[in-house]
């Protein structure tokens, strides 16, 4: 699932809400945060594991992909903050493999990033875009098409405060307001 929006749109809050909701519903039993650099998210008691920095993420991604290939993933949730920032780092290849492997294994994977940066992360973004599922916050006119292959209704920016956008799944679009955690 993609979570995208401009800076200040509520994308980070959306990641936290998705992780908490998935844990509360029992959809996942292990929540892992992957981030390219230190983040306010890493201090939350929500995460079972936090992996920060391209080198550490590359090592984790290789090991986890092998574990998932062996059929040992459990009810895992992967939450990748600022996913496009991993492009052209040592983590890009192993993270791409992990996302593809996790998708085949039915693992819940959320990739978050600023809307404008997803186009620069072609390798990492293709798996997320292929899933055609995401939350696009404070969307621009073409953001739905560019990110999940689905057009969104025209709207005024004034109608989209922080946390408001569209949930898109398999071509269906629903306007949403993300709750504060």
C-alpha cells in the first residue's frame, strides 16, 4: 500500500494509524519500521523492531526476504518511512526484493513518501504501484493516476486539510479523513 502526500499532509500520521489499526485488529502481530534516517516514529512503543539507515535496512531486508522465502513470516507488517529516499542507496536492491517477496507471502507492506519523490524511485515504487492500493493525501490532479493508476475526482486544495485525501483500491476511490492516533 502506498501512502503519499506533500510535506505536512499527514502521511506520517497515516502510517501510525495503519500500523495501530492492523495490530489492534490482529491482522499483524509484528510491526517493523524501516527508515532511511532517524525519525520521530522510531520512539513510538508501537514497533516490535526499528531498522534505521540504508546499511542496516539492506542487511535486515536480505535476512527477512530469505525468511519469507522459507515460509516463515508470521503475521508481519512492514512500514517503510520515506521509501523513495532509499533509491540509489545500498538498500535499494535488497529492499525491492523484500517488498516483492513480502507481497507474494501476503505480508502487509506500507510504503510512505512525499508525492513528488515517488517518480524518482522507479525501482522501489513499481511493486507498490502494481498493487493499485493506497492513500493519497492532499492530492494533485494527476496524483492518483501517477501513483496507483486510478484517477481521483477533481477537488479544491481547500477541501483537503492535513489527513484528508483518497483511499484507492483496485480502481475504487473513497474520500477519507485519517484519524489522529
